[in-house]
C-alpha cells in the first residue's frame, strides 16, 4: 500500500521506518517495489518520476516496515529548495509525531562513471540531512551490478569507498551491493535490529526550532542557490554584453543605411531641382518661340495688308485710267458718229476719218484702249 502523507500512515511506534534516498533515476522506486512487492510507480524516461515522498507500508520477515521513497535533488520538475522543503518538513513532522528512522539507504547506480554534478549535490544534501550522528544507520547501496563487467563494478565501488564515501564509512556507515532480491531482504532485515536514530534535520528543526534556511541542509541549498544565482548573473551579464554588442553592430549598420538613404534623398532633391530648372527653361524657350512666331505672323499679316492696299490702289488707278480711256473713247465715238453722219453726206470723208483716228490712237499709245478700239472696228 502506498500513501504520500505521514498522517495517513498506518504505522505505529513499532513500525520500522526506512528512508530511501539517491539521485533521480537511481532506482529507488524500483528497489522499493522489489522489496515490498507493491505497485510502486517506476520511471520510464529521463524525467524525474517520484514527485512527492511516498510511503510504502509492508512487512519484512513479519515486522511492519514503512519505506519512504524520496524525490531526488536536481528534480526535472522542481527546484532543490522545493524538494528540500518537502523532505525536511516531512522528516520533521515524522519526528514530532514520535516516529524514528531505523535505516537509511543511499542508492547509487554502479554504472555511473563519476560522481559529479547532480550526484555530488545529492550526496552533499544527503549528508546535511542525516548529519554525522545518523550515519551509523546508513547503507550506501550500489545497484545494477549485472549490467556491467564484474571487475569494472568492483573497481568503481572501491573508488567510491576510497574517495567520496570514505568520510561516511569512517563515521560508521556501511557499504553494500544490491544484486538480487535476497540482498534487499538481508539489508532490510539488518535495519530491523538497528537502534533508531534522529536525523540532523529533525534535530535542528524540531529540537532547536530552526527555520529550514538556517539548517545545514538549508544553508547548503542556499549556498547552491547563491552559486546558481552567481552563475545566472554571469550568464545574464554575458547575454547583456552580447546584446549590447549586437545592438551596437545593428546601430552601426542602421546608421550607415540611414546615411546612404539621406545621401540618396539629397541627390534626389538636387536632381529634382535640376529637372525643374530644365523644365522652366524649356517652358520659357517655348513661350519665347511662340511670341516670336506670333510677332512674325503679325508682321506678315501687316505686310500682306499693305500689299493688298497697294494692289487696291493700283487697281483703283488702273480703273480710273480705264474710265478716263472709256470717257475719251466715248468722246471719240461721239465725235466719230458725228463724222459718220457727216460722211453720209460725204463718202470720201469716212476713209479720211479712219486714217486720222488711227493716227490719233497711235499718239495715245494706250494698250487697253487700242484693244478696245480693235474690237469696235
Ligand atoms: N535493470 C535494472 N533496472 C533498474 C534498476 N533500478 C532501476 N532500474 C530502472 O531505472 C529506471 C528508473 O528507476 P526508478 O526506480 O524510477 O528510479 P528513481 O530513483 O525512483 O527515480 P525518481 O523517482 O525519478 O527519483 C526505471 O526504468 C527502472 O526500471 C535495477 O536495479 N536494475
Ligand atoms: Mg522514484
């Protein structure tokens, strides 16, 4: 049976409490499922699976046991502060309610190459939560032995014992291997005989009434937070510097483009002014040409008018001359008729008159009159 609240626990003071800790994906839930035979949720991907503390109540060799499945630090969904707050509050509440921890398993995947990053942080948080006094109830447990070469696994284990776990071992913590279920039964049965212990975080928060932030674990998170903040600030400063640089570059490009545009605009203004001057000149030239043409036309008209008047005068003079000729002719005719009438009286006179008139016309010499006379005679 699983539950995620201490108050829901069906355990009593004889129930042995076993805490299972370790990095996300280490195999905590898998291990608890194996030992309890209960349906404990196991992760399938890289994401953290167990989000809250899970209580699994079961029996080990006829003894009631409550196994606590804890979320690891460096959870993909929650901050270290959130995980610590959850774990610390839970452990403090457990202690306040008279429950004591009998055993703690810190699970480590033997395939993991080196302890670094989140593994190291988890280990430190584990140490702060437990404190030196509880290390005697701790088993540093490695799993997945069957998944790598035995000699390699042994070598990795001895490295851990020599380096990272050395201090804990000196303080009384044990090291064990989880190869199959029998190992788990043996380890959990071992816890049944342990004296219960009080974790450092329980002591600090319950006995010393410390706020979480002042506890060793809280300070470790704060230090980690401060480190992360510093790292974030540095990253932000780098981003800001990068942004400034890019902005400067962009500004330089934009200034250059603006200058080009302004120059282009100025050139356009100059071209436009030149075009307008040209156009004005052309218009003025066209206007001047038109005025000159009109003047010439007027002069031509004037000349033609004068020519017409002259012609009219000439025609008038010619008309007068003809009229005078006609008058003369009429007079001559009159005179001739008189002579004709006289010739009727004297036949030889007509021939004489004709000769005489021919002589007279020769004297006059008028072309028109001569023609007229030719027609008449
Ligand atoms: N072969 C093998 N696979 C394991 C073992 N322990 C865990 N796994 C696998 O590793 C994956 C993660 O196991 P979990 O038990 O969910 O890990 P966890 O520590 O509870 O992870 P969180 O809940 O995220 O903190 C699952 O796919 C498991 O099947 C093991 O001992 N042997
Ligand atoms: Mg889990």
